[in-house]
C-alpha cells in the first residue's frame, strides 16, 4: 500500500495516478486528513472515495498463501504472485506492466491489451476507450502523463458543471419572465373586459378569478354530498353497520339445556 506501507489485501483500490492502496487506509485518511502520516503527500490528489477505483483482480490458482513452507524441506517459488492476468496468465510479480480500466476496475497485463486489441473488457464485457487505461505503478514519466490527464479531466468536469448551473439559472429566469408576462396579459384582459361592460360586478368577478384558488368552485355542496353517500355505501359492506344489524323480530329466542352428566 502506497499510503500505509502494509501488504496489499482485498479490497484493493487504485488512484488516477496508478498507485495501489488498501481501501481501509484510504477511508481512514479521508475521515481524518489532519492526522500526521509519513506518506500523506502521496494521496494529496485524493479528495473523496470517488477518486479511487476498486480493482477487480484475478486470483492465481498456483498461489498457496504466504510462508506455506514452514519446515524448509521443499522448493518455494518466491516470485509466485497472488494475482494474474486473466487473458495471458502473466503473474503480477513486478516483472510485467499491468493496467486497469477506470470504467470497471478490471486489471490486465500490457501484453494482453497489445496482442488482443479490443474496445470491450476481456473480463466483464464493458466498453472502454484508450483514455480509460491507467498504468499501475508506472515510471516517473508515465505518472506525469497521468497527472496531466487527471488535471485536464477535472478541469473539464468543473467547467461542464458551471455551464450546467448557469443554464439552469437562465431557464428559471426565462420561466419567471414568462409567468409575469402571462399575469400582465390577464390583468390587461380583465381591465379591457371591465371597460367594455361597466359595472361593479364585472371587476369583482375579475378579482375573484385572479385570487380564487385552484379547484372546483361550482357544485361544491353536491360533491360533498356525493362523498357522504359513497362513504355510507362503503360502510354498509361491513357487519358493524346499522343496516347489517338484525331487529328484535329477527332475533330468535335461544333455549339452553344443561345436561348433568358426570
């Protein structure tokens, strides 16, 4: 891990510069950035958990775990790695270059992507572009290229966000102006109607039309009565309703008999 200097263990994440981290170390750093750490400058470009991508690694079937040869009586391959390339089977032991996709997090060797040229991920099938490839633990020159691409990508996203915000404000202002225009036109229409037909009732009706809330005005008493009738009909479906109860004539006299059987 580039931050905690501990051995990598799942879940493993990578940043936009191709550095590998334990996800727990990144979360601890983001929760408390003020704490003193020996390698804090390595993660200075990580602002949130969205700036890292969890890697989809392929396990090596030949990996038997750490220090499995306790007695020392058999050969132990020290270059055997935990993960391999899913296409050509190269081990991630530091001898070969590996890349990961920012879209899905799958990891492949550079040889596999060079020999099998495709725009679809070999492992999960998601489409990707050449800009989505990030070299893992690259050289100084490769890290500088990745940093430049990261800054350009962030600047582009920032400008797009600003343009979207300004566009939304323009749309809201245009809507407000449209509403005001319609209100003025309605007032002009009411005033012209009142001039053509003079009388106190006309102006009163215009003011009522402007101030009245939305909803049914005429026939409101009828609608309330209909609601009451519907509720009574609904209540009559249950046995607790008065219409479902039996009268005294319908109730029969029960004769009880207690047998004395011991």
